[in-house]
């Protein structure tokens, strides 16, 4: 019985540690996504009032390096960046999202206004698709 309690306590500690690691990952990734959107917003202060076509355009003027997303496997990967927005676009659109490798069930999305959310992966996929669709319609001259 004593051995069973020790194993149970060890399992609880491992689960707690994994939960802390997960929340640290989400905190890191939310801050990184916010940093990207803030730098991209500052970039729009030029004459074109457009967000950068690529995140590498933010380096070195706005950022030392492009923040990476800390994924479930411990690897750092690029965020999904949706280019083509201008300051005239609605803040309801997503400009940055975590890659699928971050977590199979949860994603981080960042809107044009800098609001960062942790959402279900399915919702993130819908939001990203909606952003791409908005840009496609605008490029073709269709109403939103």
C-alpha cells in the first residue's frame, strides 16, 4: 500500500510538472505572438500603412530576431504569419497563429489589434481561413 501511494504521488507530481511546462509554453508563445504584432504594427507607420509582407522585414529595425513558437516537442518553430493586411483592415482578423505542432488541441491566435487568445485548434483554423478569405476577396475586388 505504501508503495502504491508513493507511485500515485509521483504520478501526481509528474502531471503537475507537465501542466506547468504547458502553461509556461503558452505564456511564452502568447508573449512572442504579441511581440510580433506590436512590431508589425509599428512597421505600418511608414508611408504605405501596410503590415510587412514577411516577418523577416521586422529585423533588425523592429526586432533583434523573429520570435519563435515553443512547441509541444520542445522545438522552436515559426509562427504562421498572414501577410497582406493594412491598417484599414478590421481588428477581427488574425494575423499570427501558432503552428499545429505547438499543440494538437489548442492554438494561440493574435489579431491585428494585438489581442492574443488561446483557443481550440478548430477555432484557430477557422479564424485563419477567414483571414485568408478576406484578403483573397479584397484582392479580387469583392465585398467582404
